[in-house]
């Protein structure tokens, strides 16, 4: 039986190779349509390009027969054994934008020919530095960048050979070859996601983004959230405020700097900057309210109440001023005042959900009990 792995040199020269001549757009050999799948793992782009054969009338004849187990003599280079191309026609190509780990082993950024050695109980996945070959006919193990061992598994029937990313997390994913009733998974992990993000931010801030104070703000906030490179974050926050070319002093830029200083443990400086932020003309009622909520979350109840009072002085009855006062007075134990402001806030509620919640809050507080929501 002629297999996906084997055809004669004469057939290769007369049809298959010429059908794919790179300067021409022609139907794929054997109607094995080209396909591609891409998944980002954090900032890392992973792409698998392949040609997708069908099972057709060969169900039960794929593994160990059409695709033989082990290395195979393709009848092309004097009996030299080759792996399977993991698809049809040209190389299956695996491309990663940044370094990753495959099944716990390092693989640098780049483009690789993806080959496989099938087995009944164990497969070998090969990443070759030669990504431009025709299938596995020119495979040379001296060009291997990495080999890993994986276990195949039963899978729901798939007519067309397919690659999918079946597990997706912020720092890892599982790529899986699926065909007929078999799946061959391999794990891809990014060991230093946050470092890659920061590296990309540094690079991007030397381009067009580097003229936008909001971009510096976003970069600084990422570092705070990730807990990395806080000195960079502080530098970016200060550029967003004070750069002669692009700096803007407003609530957003000031509060970002305060956020960085807090993360660095410089609380007194952070508080001074945050006071400047909430008193700045650009601070909206919602900005001030959200800062008060942050103080409540940090159990700084009296400080939070003072911020909610400032919001009332600055913005009167604007939404959500009364909500903040209700929460602030509740936090310091003055349930009667809290109930009054909750009732006022309920009358201003912008939607039924908020209205119902605030009415329940007012009713509970009026009984002298805190509202837990």
C-alpha cells in the first residue's frame, strides 16, 4: 500500500513536486489542504502550519499502517530512515516568537520543521532546525533542535488531520495532533512570561507608544500588578507626568505613580501623591469614589470616609457620591447616617440592579446592622 510517507522518485518528479512549485498557485498535492493554527501563550505567539489529509475510506488503517510505527525507509535516500512529517506534503512548521519549554525542555525562538516518530505507546516529537524541507524526505537528525517523548491518547473521531490547542493558561498550553481516533499532545510552557512582557514594553516604548503618556501609565501598572521591575515602573510613571515632551499631570498619571510607590513600600510618598491626584481638577467623582473604595479594602476606614466627604464637597450629589458616603459611614460604625446616604443613592441609581442593592442596604442599615455586600 502506498502511504503518505512513501512515493516513488518518478512520481515525485512528474507531479507532486511540480504541483507545489513555489512560483505558482496550484491546488495542493492529493487535495491535502493547507491549514494553520495560532495560539498566544501570554506574549508568545505559537503557530503550526501544516497540510491536512483526510481519513477517507481508510478508517482503522491509519496508525501502524498508512502511518507506520517507528522510523521509515521512504525509498528516497538509499534506505536512510526518516520520521513522519506530521501531516502531508511540505514540512509541518512550528513557529514560536520567543523561547519556550516543550515538555520541560528548552526550545529557542524560531521556526522548526515538526516531525514525529509514532509508536503504539509512546511518540517522539522532533523539532528540526530545517523548516523548509519537503516533508521528511530530507530529514537529517544532525539538524534536530529538540526531541521529546509524549504519550498518545484515544480521541473522538477526526476525519481531517488537525492541530489544536486543547489546554490554554496564561503561561502554558497543550498543542495536540488529532486524526482518526488518536491524539498526540505536547505541553508548551513559557517560563518567564512577565520578563517577556517587560522586554516587549521596553522595546515598544521606543516607538510610537513612547510619545503617549497613557502608554507609560499602562506599562507601569502592568509592572505593579505583576510585581516586577518596579524601578522601571517608577521611571515610566514619572515620564508620564513630567516628560518635557509628553508629560501630563492629571489624576491618572498621579495615581499611577502613587500605585507604584505603594508597591515599593514607600507609603508616605504614595499618600502625598495620591492627595495631589484626588484634588486635581481632572479627578472625576468616580475616580475619587474608587480611591475611597481602595482605602476601605485596605481597612483604612477613617481615611476612606474623608475621601468620600471630599467627593461630596467637590461634586455634590453626582453619582456615586452618596454611595461612597453610605459605605464610608458604615465602615466607621455610623449606621444611621449610612442609611440616609444609601437611600439618597438608591434614588439616583442608574439601573435597577444598583437601585435594588442600595434599597436593601438602606433597609439593613436602618436596623442598626452593617450591610454585607
